[in-house]
């Protein structure tokens, strides 16, 4: 018998979300049902509501979540009922050319649950990023469940499911920041500040946070930024160069996803330095750079998708660091809210008032 639960649904482009009855089927082969305990309100959910991802309405929103496995289907061996898990939206297949080359974080065949969750009238729901976690229980592929230490609070643990992992991974995995490096981060929302935190964790000697909002720059200081630059009033390229002896930063993280800020990142790096794009651009955006500058400056221009993370490797390690007091994940939780307060959380996010609102169920 399907589970009958409450979930946050976006029925149409730009429409306010609504709290609906959702039917969650019993798990089939390779699937798991998870009791969601907490789920962060991420910009990606707002993009879904606005039709910026695709038009497969209605969407069951939410994807940045932690909870406890309720039930598993046949052939599931990695998790069992009672396991405390973080949900991830890239369940690696283990068989594609990337996985077989030992690079599963580039998996080309990630998978989701085969069955569909529906509204009470049978309307099929599209779960955000294959998860759909603004709901009391959700159906996922078992590979989307990563076991972690249950001592970590759900409101904190779930943030590794998307934005915080993207930022930490952009610095640690994609940027390969190490001791003594100089790092600049352009854009200090949740992802950017996670990049700042990652640079601090890696032992970067200088961490320069750039944003147009002084409030976000204050948050960046809390996560380990050694210098801040308000790019509304100061040329960020010149400021970053000045703070790095005229050279530019070893690694520049672009956490906005716009051509103009990407150009700033490109010219703010040292010769042979690295630019990491973790901000998500929209389909119509294009980039115009002199090819001679791309050639002449050397280094690496990288994009970071989900922080190039491997959940089975990274989630437990980061949770352990958090429980040791070495990783300030609590700082990302601006507020906890009820499941019927997601629409207002979107408004606060749009106004830049929060790093993360977290739905607690």
C-alpha cells in the first residue's frame, strides 16, 4: 500500500507552491523509502518553480535532505531500515566509462527511482533532482542514500546534499586548494561561503571574499575569509591583485554563474592559476574572452558540478569533521521552518536575507 504524506508541490511556472497530499509507493527493486527529517531550501528548488530547469510540472520540490530509511526494496544491500542517511542526487552506476576508469564523480549514468510518486488523483510528480524531499517520506534509488553518523543534526547534515557540498567540493576537489594557496571567491551566498569554508579547511593563506552585499561579506568572515571586497564600490580584479602582491589568486572560485563575474575570476587569477566555475549559468548566457588571453595566461579553467563529490567518500568524512568541531556547518542554517513555510523562504532567499532556511519535519 502506498504511503499517504504531505509534500510541497509547484503546479505551474511562477505559481506559489502548495502543500498537497502525495502518494509514495512501496519501494521496488533498488529503491528505498526515506522518512525525511530536514530539507534545505535551495535556489535550485526556486529554479524548478520558475520553470528554469524544465517544464515537467507539477514538481515535488526539495532535494537537500537527511532522514532515516523506512523501507527498502529487493536487491538493496547498501542501506537498511533504520539507517540515518543524507540524500544525494548523483547515484553512481558503477559501470559507465567514468566509473570504470576510477572517476565515479563523473558518472555518466546516474539513476533515480524507477517508480513515480503521485498526487492523490494519480497525477505523476517530477521530483526535484530525482529526490523530491519537501515531503514527509520520499522514494529514491537506494544509491541516493549515503549513511552518516546519526549524531549529526538533520538540519545540518542535509545541507551536504547539495549547496554546501557544491561549495566545499569546488574548493577541495575541483580547485585542489592546498596549504599556503591564495583563494578568491566571487559570490558569497550559500555555495560561495561553503567555498570560503573549504579554503579555510584546506589551509589557504589568504581567502578573499567578493560580493555586492556587505551582509554576505560579514558571513564570509565568519567562515574564514581573511579579506573582503564589495565589488559594488571596488574593482574586484584590482583588489584581488593588490591583496596578492600584484599577481592574482592561485585559485578563484566563481559562485555566481554570470559572464561578467566569470571574466572577473579569469583576470583575477595568477598566471597558471585556476578558475573554478560552480555558479550555475542560464542557457542563454555566452562568454566572450580573447583566445590569446586564454592561451597566454595558462593554468586551468574548470567547472565543478556538485563539487566533483563522491557522496560515499565525502559525506561521512565531512560529517566527522563537523562532529569534531572542525567544520562550521551550523553557520549555514539561518532558520528552521515548517513544511508550509517554503514560499516565504523563497522570498527571503530572493532578498538575500538567509543562507539557508531548513524545513524540519
